[in-house]
C-alpha cells in the first residue's frame, strides 16, 4: 500500500525552514530555535525530501534559496506571522500590550537591552519582545511592530527616525597593517594571523 504525500509536511520541518528563511542562515536559525545547525540542516533536508524539491542550494560557502524556496518561504513567513498574531491576540487578553522590535544583534545587546527595564517601568502593561537579527524586516509578512536597522528603508510609506550617525572604519594591529602594505595586497587582511 503506497502512502500519499500530504501537502502539509511535519510542523518541525516548517519551523526550521521558517527560521532559516527569516534569519538568512542555518546557524542563526539554530541559535534562535535552540537547536544545532546540524538539526536545522536535517529538518530542511526532510522538507526537501517531502516535496521532492530543492529549497536551498550552495553557492560557494553560502546557502541561498532556490526560486521554489523563495516562493514557499514567502508563504511560510506569512503563515507563521499570522499564527503569531493569533497567539498574541490571546495573550493580549491578559491586559499587556506586546511590542515586537527587530534590531541587529550588536545594537540589541549594547544599546537596547540595557534600557528595556526603564521602558517597562514607565509602562507596566508593555511587554517588549526584542528580536536580534541581521536581516531586513518585511512588516507585511512578519509580526514585527518596529525595526532598528542601518541605512534607508527599502519600503516606502514607513515612518523613520534617525537615532544617531555612525562611522565605520577598519582597524588592524600595527604589525598587520605593515604586513598588508608591504605584501602589495591592498584591500585584504586575509594573510594577517
């Protein structure tokens, strides 16, 4: 007796796939879900086997979504965002207002986290959820209320406010800078150890 494939794969595979798409990496997805990178890879492989289609391909040392992966990923992101909103609707009955903020991991750790306690003290019914990630936010597909990111937002119609100006500069030890200059390999520090 042949078992027919369901259009709904195991939910654990969808959870891993959604996180991998949202964060743009298996490593970040694993950290977010508190799994190993290998576990995420196995879940994605199971999902690809279920549908008999490749969702990711390796380009150099990076995994990128295939055309099918992008299409399916957009649908899965929307579905998970909708489930999250439904859950938040139930949680909001408790009287607390949930605000989800996305920020880069470094900004979240060094600038936002130290001040969340003050924000909650000013408004006790506020429940701030900080999501640390290095990918852009799709407000239509994700359950994010605000984002703190570098650069000008791609989407039009968003309300933006500059928080501060920053300067970025490469830094190197004196030995490495001298080695780089003498090697004739300007623009790379790969040989410095």
